[in-house]
């Protein structure tokens, strides 16, 4: 099979297509012919050597989500058969022509979506579902603040929060991204390069914050959150060490939490997959649709990373083997 391999840690040029042997299919696994693989920001951190794959997962092939056609099934696979079209969250190895996946991690390609769109779903939908809706318990009528609204996570969070009846505020770094987020349904958008977002959102009701920035945003989040607010971390690109005034936390009864999806075990991810199929899948195609910024051939993975690091991407990039 063909795979994009991280040949050493570094810039996007370290991503090179190599020939690899097909993985063995275990009893409860399926072999997927990958038709599309989603690109996510964590792939860039992995390429740079800052986000290793968990033990037991291929270390040098990035890629956290795929869609494709099942080409063979293990002896104990009951739910799927050869020829089925599925999309899957994977812990690595997605940038390849083939991948093996546990049968319980396969979700049907939602009606009305093509395989490129389906490949752009799992990583952000699982992350947003787990953090905004489970951990953050965002309810209809409440307000979510998510940073980077035009990104993969942001564009998913905006659409899903709106679909579940919440209000959404977000931040962006350009006018184009502002228009994109409004089109996705964001109720208010602050351009953090032009204005202080914490002034824009001051005195508004904010119940849940989804933050991947960290650093100085932490204290702003504590100021912005309403009583009983929930502050959820999924990364901390601007710094993981922060200062907390415990009195403010107590006065507002704020919950601070966070998570990383990739390291969670299979049983947890299977549970998320079942919930997502029940609650999110019926919305896809009507209330929520992944936005594809660009489809690129698998061999153009370096270009995909260059575009993402350049900061102009709105929605998702998908690689096509
Ligand atoms: N914990 C988990 O399980 C998990 C899972 C998936 C992703 N993540 C994390 O979630 C984040 C988003 O991932 P993604 O795939 O959606 O990436 P993405 O598509 O590149 O989106 C990130 C967005 O954040 C904005 N941004 C970047 N640096 C910023 C800064 N310093 N201040 C404010 N905004 C900034 C960018 O937009 P502007 O140009 O508008 O600034 C960009 O649109 C990443 O940090 C990733 O590691 C965590």
C-alpha cells in the first residue's frame, strides 16, 4: 500500500510517499480502501515531533480520520461486509491507501455526503461531541464561545451548537473567516487581530468556552464565563501554564476541564461513536455539513500542511489516495 510517512521530524517536506506492506486484519477488524483522509492540526504537531501516536499505533504515518470502502473483513465481523462505504476515527495511519479499523469504529457514510466530506467528519465531530456536549453539557438556549471558528474544530462546533439550539460566539483572524463563520451560523464574531475579543464579548452570557489557545486566554475565559460556566481545554498553543484566581473560580462556580481524544481507549471511542451515530448523524446533510476547503492528492500532503500552517484554510482539507 501507499502511505505518507513522516521521514524525520521537521517541516512539511519530511512527508514523503512510501510503499508499505498491507496491515494484517484481526478478527474484529475491517480492511478499508481509503478514498479520502482528513487533515487536522494535530497532524502538524505530530510531524514536528510534538504529538506522538499512542503505543500500539503506527508512529510515522499521520492521519486521524478516513472514509473509504471495506475491501475485506475479519472472521468475527458481523456489522459490515465487503463494499460497504464507511468513515472512521483512527488514532493514526490515515494518510494511506489502506488502513485496518475495528468494526465498532466504522460509521456509515451519512446520506447525501460524498466520501471526501465523510472523511472530514470524525476527528472534529468526536472532539466537539465529547467536549462541548458531554463534558461541557451545552444546552439549548445557552451560549458557546469557541476560538478559531473557521478551523476544522471551530466550523464543526459552530454548526453543531446551532443545530442543538445554542448561540455561538467565535473569533477569527481575517474578514474572510468572519464571513465564513457567519455563514455557518455564528451569532457574533470578533476579529482578534483588530479588536480585543474579550471587550467584544464582555457582559454577554457565555456558558461554555472551548479553548485550544490557552496562555493569556485563560484569565480572559474566567472573566467572560457566566456563573456555573464550563471552560474546556483541547489544546494550549499559546502556553499550558496559567494563573488562576481561585476566588473568581469559586464566586462563579466555574468548572475547568479538558481532554485529548487520541489517547483514549477503544471502549470509550466506541461509546462516543454510538452516541454520535444516534444524535449527530441524523443532522448531517441538513443542519450540519463539513466544509471542504480543498481536496488534494495523497502525495500533496506537504502542500496540505503548508496551507494549514499558512492560516488561510476555512473548514477542512482532505487528501485523496
Ligand atoms: N484535544 C483533542 O482531542 C483535540 C482534537 C482535535 C484538535 N485539537 C486541537 O484543536 C485545535 C484546532 O484544531 P483544528 O484541526 O481545527 O485546526 P485548524 O483547522 O488549523 O483551526 C485552528 C484555528 O485556530 C485559529 N488560531 C490559530 N492560532 C490562534 C491563536 N494564537 N489565537 C487565536 N486563534 C488561533 C486559526 O484561525 P485564525 O487564522 O482565525 O486565527 C485556525 O482557524 C488545535 O490546536 C488542535 O490541536 C484537539
